[in-house]
C-alpha cells in the first residue's frame, strides 16, 4: 500500500523498481514526471508519468493517489499501484489533499473537490472571481490560498476550511 509520494528529478537507472504510466495519444508532450512512492513496508519504487510535473497527493481515506502533470491527471489505486482512471489535458495547476482525505484541485479560475472518482467533482463557491490560484499550506485544517481578483488584479489571500469546504477572504 502506497503511504507516501513525492516528485523527483529523473532517477539513475536501476536506483528504484520502475513502472511507466503512459497513455497513447498524439497530443502527448515529450515531458515526463518521476514520482517516488513509499509503501507501508517502507519499500520504494518510482513511477514515470507523461507530462511536466504539477503535483502529487495520497489519500488514505479513498485508497488512491492523484498525480497531476501537464498532460494528464492520473488516479492510482494505492493498494496495487495500478492506474484506476485518468483525465486527458487537464487545466489544473494545483493539487493537495485535505486532512479528511479529499483531493482539492484548482485551475486558474476555480477550485474543485474530488472524493472518489475523477468524474464526480464538486465546485467550491468563491466570494470573488479568482484568477491565478495558488495553494500554499495547511494550518489548523485550513488551506492558505492566494489569487488575483479577476479583472481588478488585486492580490487576495483566501482560506479554505478543510471540514466545510467554505472559501473565505482571509482577515
């Protein structure tokens, strides 16, 4: 069972057991993302994913891992490491997992919650129109987010509550 995942630079050949996750498409880029997975028994292995790296997150609650690249959003089963689902050409720029185990994704303008499948997404209501959304860190079950207010270009700090998924302007 995968318990930890982190983005790496290209590892030396033979340094880890390696598995390639590639989807055949004429739209694929030449970029690759390498993720080091650590299993419950502390064994390590590396996955190669098509596209430039954007993020990785592990959810123990949903027994899955999301890997976000410029080409795909990959969902792996954390028990087997097998590809469960994928989404082509995602517009997402940020990925994190809430303390409760739900995945949170953002493109430039919206924030979405993914619980069990990639097709079941819940949009988060925002008090402002957002642009250039960036996730920062979790603190006391709140995710720190920055963005620009659309068309006014005011830089705004927001907080997403990890329990209610309510988004508010930070005081």
